[in-house]
C-alpha cells in the first residue's frame, strides 16, 4: 500500500559481523509519515547505514535522521546508491559528506563510471575491480566477477583513456592518506563509504563483507 503511494519503506534491522555491534539501521530519505517510528528505532541500534543517492547527495530527511544519530552517538556507515544511473562526481559527494556532516569520508571502494557507463567498483583493499552486470530490478543478486586492475585493458573492459582516469583517481585517494580507523568510526569522526546499486543487488554483499 505504501509503495503504491510512492513511499519508500525499506529501513530494517540487519545482523552484522562488526565486533560488538549487534544491530544496524538503514537511513534512507524515506517519508516524513514514518519519522516518529524511525526515531524510536534509532534508540535501539548500535550503528546506522546512511544510504545516499548518487545524483541527489544528502537529502533533507536523511540529514534529519543523521542529526538524531549524532545526538545519540550512533556510528555511521555510508552507501552511495544508484551508481547504475547518472551520478555526481564521487569526489563532490565525498566533499559534501565532509562539509555537511562534519565527518571524514573514507572510500573503501571506488566506482568505475556511472549510469550506462557504470562497470563496477574498484576494491581498494583487494586492488581490483568487481565488474557490474545489469539485472532486472530485484530479480537476483548481480554477479560480482573480480578482475585485477591491470587486466581491465587487456580484456577490453576499459579503454586506455578510462583506465588512466581510474588509475589517477586511485592514486589520488592513496596520496591523500585517509585510512579506515575503527576507533574514529565509533567516535563518529569517520564514515566508511561504499558505492553500488542496491536495486540490482550490486555492491550490497561487498558492503556487508567489510562490516
């Protein structure tokens, strides 16, 4: 019934493998009709996942929920969604997180393109790309084929120009020297950032693997 009214009702508790964290809440823009229920739920979680639209960035309702988390000392993990659609520059999104939320964003992976050119995410720890294959909406888990970065051109996944752009972005992230710090996340000074496409189930499993 709510979906027929155009209201998104996906927030839910999830189990987690994070040490000493038993429950997580997904922060989505949602609808103000559910605000009170959401606030009550946030009083019983150990951390929250902030889901950002890759094109819209931080939306007003998301910001309100974030402020509730901040008051209650709830650590935040960030999932930048809808990369299979045209999206803003990833660096702009990270900058918005830093300026608006006052937390240091730590990209755990990096998108390879966006919209019709979205080809997957580069995993900074694994030093390779998980390739994206489009699927029907919620039909099944999108395949996650892993390929070392140096094989992307050889296998004709990326041309040399796009491979160079991706390599430069990765080097830039490495040069900045921002690394994941579990203690800073718990103090709400950092937020680990992941990119993906939840509706096609791409990147969600990779996200949970790192929690």
